């Protein structure tokens, strides 16, 4: 029922797709997360698409649609929480990195 509140998006372009689901950005090669300059770029892109996603979803409700606004706010907070959780997991040391740390 909650999903039915939102219109079905037309995912004709990657930009629209990333605006609808910005967490897809984190589905890239793990090597990117181990290279600080590239990781910083990914974080910048993620932040931009999270903001774009928030604006997109907030534009779907008028001020009179209180229930819809609450659902949108929940969705936005869930996206942000999921991004934080994924980033924390990404930053955990890999098994070979743990061995290197112990050897030093």
C-alpha cells in the first residue's frame, strides 16, 4: 500500500534512475573504496544524488497531503540510514588488510 502512493517512475535515463535510487552508486568495484581520491568522488556523487532524490520525492506531495509527506520523509531518512550503513560496511578492513595491519 505504501508503494502505491508514489507514481511509477519512467526510468528512461541513468540520471532519473540514480535520483530514484541513489544507493546504486555504491554498487561499484571495491577497489574504488580503497583509493581515497576515488572514494571522495563517489561520496560527493552520492551526496548529490541523495539531495536530488530528496527534492524529487518531496515534489511528489502537496502541503495538504500529510500522510504522503510522512511517507516521503520516512523514505528519505531510510535512504540516508542505508547509505550510512553501507558506507560503514564498505570501510571495514578486508581480510588481507587485517593481516597486513597485524604484521606491522
